[in-house]
C-alpha cells in the first residue's frame, strides 16, 4: 500500500504481536475451549473471533467505535454485556459437564455454535474498539485515504491475531488427548468453567478503568 511505508507497516505488525501475546479474554477463552472441547472447535471459535475483530475494526473506520469510546453509557452497556456473556459461557460449560457423550452427527452445528460464541465475545468486547481507536491513528498517514488505511491496518491486525490464536489453539488442544476419560473430562470442564468465570471477573476489572 503506497500510503503506508514499509517501516510503518512493520512497526504496526510488531505492536500487534506484542498486544496479542499479552494474556487477555481471547487467549484465555480459546485455550480453555481447545483444552476442553478439542482443536476443531477451537479453530471454529478462532474464525468467529477473527470476524468479530474485523467487524469492530470496520466500525472504527466508519467512526462508530469513536462514538462508543466517547460515550460512557454505550461503553458500559457493551462492557457489561461482554462480562455477562463470559459468565453465561461458564455456566453453560458447568451445566453440560454432566452430559458428555460422543455426538459426531452434531459436529457441524456444534462448530457453528462455537464460531458464534467467538464472534459475540469480540463484538461485546469494548477493549477491541478501544484498541482500534487508540492504536490505529498512530500508524495512519494524514491523507485523503484515511478510511482505506484504517481498513488495511484492521485487516493486518486480524491476520496477526488469527495466526497467534491458531497457535494457541494448537498448543492447548494437545491437552485434549488426556481428557478422553469421561470422569477426567467432566472434572476438567468444571475447572475450566470456573476459569471462564475468573476470566469474566478479570475482564470486569481490567476494563473498568478504561471507561470514558
């Protein structure tokens, strides 16, 4: 892209890698999901996360996220919606821990469900919008193509995030081989459900001070 120099693009990629390697809701959720359900569903969630990040990024390019970042009620509504959703995921995981059966015929609907969860988790994550609002402008060159630059950087960030999330799912999915025993699987799901609740509490704490 002729509007952005190679140095700017490289700097942006480096920033994205550092940010994505910092533990956060996406990393925790994907690791927990992959360890308890397997890589296939982890990858489905990764696709949902990527779409969610892309949608939020495009919203930033159109100025929607800027409005959210400047409106305390809008930010809080999105923030608490995300917290509630994490708690719901924890409750759902705990509830289904007593109904662990092999249902290969339902693989596709189940994958679609985790894709949707990954999508919703990021659409309800105000920190994603704040990231775009706070970070992207630092790498955009003043010109008549600001929106095009924002969309390009958004796509670049989604690519970086997806690569890192895929690696997380691949590594966390190795734990799945130890969970074939129904008893261990049930215990692991309950522990991981409690972990998701912990993620919700951490999410509530970490986003509280960023409210406008």
